[in-house]
C-alpha cells in the first residue's frame, strides 16, 4: 500500500506522487542541448526526487553519474587532492548502476589524480566518446569555499574548451541545492566559513557564469496536485471532490511540494481520511502546531540574518511594502529560502499562507511590544462551542485598547497597532481556528485578515484613520472582498491616531450596499 511521503526521495511504487512528467521533459530538453545549469530551490522542494526521476528518464540515452555532497565530512574539502579522490569515488560508485563495462567503471578511480589539473585530464579521458551527464545534489553542503569554487572553475574551463572543440568533458552538468552558485559565497560568509578579501566581490564573483537559466516552475499547480489525489482516490474510493480539494490545498501552500504532501499525509493518517475543505483546514492546523525540519530552517534563517528578519517583520507587521527586485540581496535571499515571491503589482509578498501564518506567530511570540498586553479577555468570553463571537471580540479589544494604550504616542501605535491586535486575537482562536493575512493587500494603511474558526469565516479589515472619505472607501473595499468570499457580514477595525479628538471607542453595525459591517474605531 502506497503512502504520502515527506521525508527523503519519493519512489513511485511506494508513494503517492504528483505527475511532474512535463517538468522532467523540459529539463531533458536542457540536457539534450548540453546545458550546464543549477536547480536552486528552498529546502524540501522536491529537488532530490526530481533528480532521481530525471536520472531514470536519461539512462536510455546517457551515462548518468548522480552524486550528492550530503554527508561528506570536512576532510573531503580540506584540499584539492582530498576532494578529487572523493569525487572520483562517488562517480565510480554511481557507475555500478549504469550500463557501462566493469573496466570503464573501475577506471574512474585513479590514484594519480591529486589536483584539479590532473582531474581535468582524467575527466577528458573518461568522457571521450561518451555522453556523460553529471548531477550533484546538495552542492551547498560544502565546507570549504575555495576548494569547491576551484572545482566549478575546472568544469567551466572544460565547458568553454568543449564548445571550441578543444576538450572532452561532461555533456551536461546539473547542480542542485538551496543556494544558487552565484550566491554560494554569501551563504558561506553568513556561516563564517569564508572571509572574503577587502577588494573581493562578496556576492557575484562566480566561476559558474556559463550556466543556462533554469526557469522551470517546480511548485505544484492545482491541476498537478490533482494528479496525486487521483492516484490516491483510485485506491481508496473516498468520494472526494478532487478539483476542490486540490484548489484548497493550493490556496494554503501555493504548491510548495513538502507542504502539499504533508497536508495530504495528515488527512490520510491523522484525520480519518477527511478529504473535505474542513479536513484540509484541520490538517493545516496540525502542521502549524508541529515541529519539523522545514520550519526549523525558517526560524534558523530568520534568526541568523538580521536584515532578512527586519525585512520580513516590516513586510508582515508594519506594512512597509517593497517591490520585488531580485537584485536586492535581501529579497534575493528571501526568495532563495522560499519566503518570498513576486505578487501583484510587482510587490514582494510571502510565498504561501502557511509560511505567512508561521511567521506572524513567530513575530508575535518574539515582539517587544508591550509590557502591558491586552489580556483581560479569555477564550470562553468569545467562544461558545464551535462558534466564535467576533463582535464581542472586537468590542473587548476596543475597551482594553482604550484603557492601556490611549496615552501612547501615535508613531508607536501606527507602527505596532496591528501586532497588538494579532497578539490579542491569536490565543482566542488558538486550537480551534487560525488566521491568515491577504498579503497582496498589506501595506502601511491596510491589512485584511481572514479568520477561519470551525465552519465560520470572518473578514477583518485593519485601517489607519485617513479621513471620512477614505473611511467610506474602506466600506467599499470590504464589501468587495466579502463578495469574493460570499459573506454577508464583515468587520472594520480602524486605528485613529489624531490628537485632540474624542478617544472613546466607537463600535456599531452599519448597513452598506446590502452587507452588514461592524465598524470599530479605536
């Protein structure tokens, strides 16, 4: 019986898998052309599985050496001699599974190869008259920047000579890892493994400028997610609405492979095969509450890079939006880690809703706001069984906000008001619901929060007071969003930082364009 898999490589006979044959065909076209390229995607993005399936596809036409730097000790990179011997052993080991002679396999290991020059000569002999494809997984697990860059320089030099018909070398080279080769130096600088010279270009001095652009989207769209669900449904006959479930999974994951498979695994193994919209949401709740290696990486990368931490905090909490420019080193790093994507109007937005919720919760838990938190409301005040009283929740927030924060300066509240509300809301819905932010609408003046609690959904628009006309436009925006969600009621929370005005909380229901809006001003 097959299962959903979220650890290691996926195997078709053992695991339910998305059909990525179209992606593989596109990659094969690059190999057929003789391209050298990198597949750099975030952790647990299906790189190893893709290489495994690609190898099987290529083996009828090519001699494939698929190796990995995962698990190699520091000693493997201490010197050129050590690296060359380890590299040849890895390739020789892989040749045991290729359609080559025993003599050819044995000849890959040559004890006389002790530097990159002699390794280059050896590769020339081994590739003459053969189409050898080299794949290296986990290329950013190297511990010695200089040794690795020298190796890349060798591959580059031989590639250029091959194009001039002056050398024999690998037909195609595929490098896979989180970091692109162009910013491998930045990774090692951040880890303290490499200290650049004062005059050295820290980011883009790369020996890998021969690489073809890898533009293939490795995330899963809803149609692709549905191929995996169809495999599952054919064996289990649950009666699920496959397109609807695929869309729901995509709405939370944006097709991030690990998250897609983990949701499916949770529904199958932990939720009694509840293949419904509610079951999908329950799976998301389980995932958000667990500890796994992907989430560990997210927290580690935020903690280890203060500039990235501040950027994500500004994007999510204070609404300091930025355009998506991949040449901005911080945006490039956020994209490398899978945190960021290009949203509407070319804005940088969080790549998926699960990451967004995860980071909001993380920032809330770490924020330095208030020594005085709004804690006068407990869950039973606003929760009645499976029903959440959002009106009472907002009324209580307004009352306590007025008591605690009325004397704080406007600059502080304008910057932190939304975090105050989220830190107030989270424990009230915790365990039975969750929230997410509509990132494409997040900026300094506006934040749209969607709260799912049981079978109920609430839309809360957070705004800064910018005058009566702008407040009326907020009604229109909220109604439009309510229409898109087929909801008859919505909630508007406005922070008014004007001085010399009545600071008593204002809260009332308003009928607008056939909808009901609970309007709260604090």
